[in-house]
C-alpha cells in the first residue's frame, strides 16, 4: 500500500477497523481482509453493528468525513 493514495489508505483502514470493531487497523490488516474476496464478503455478512462502540463510530465518521471530498462526495457535518 505504499504506492496507494494516502486517503485511500485511510478509507480502507477505517473500513477494516469497523469490520474488526477495533479502534485502529494497519496496512497488513487491510491486505489480509482484501487478499481473499470470499472471506471479506463473509466477514461483511457476519458483522454486527452493535459490535462497534459509539466512540469507534464517531472517530471513524470524523476520518471518513475529512476525506469525502477526495472521493467526490460532499461533507456531512453531523452524525
């Protein structure tokens, strides 16, 4: 991921952190999740939103909101 755009890295790391219900994820976590499409889809199907704390959701929202413009989306100001 060293050649990947920084905000794409932020996006995928935040997505994987939410899937794992962990406050942080690293590039290796992203690589492991995206290495096997069927495992990623399986995890996405099994994840429960209640596994994530509100703190994790708010932190992730802030990260994603800060990079929305790079992906052609408008900024959302509240959760």
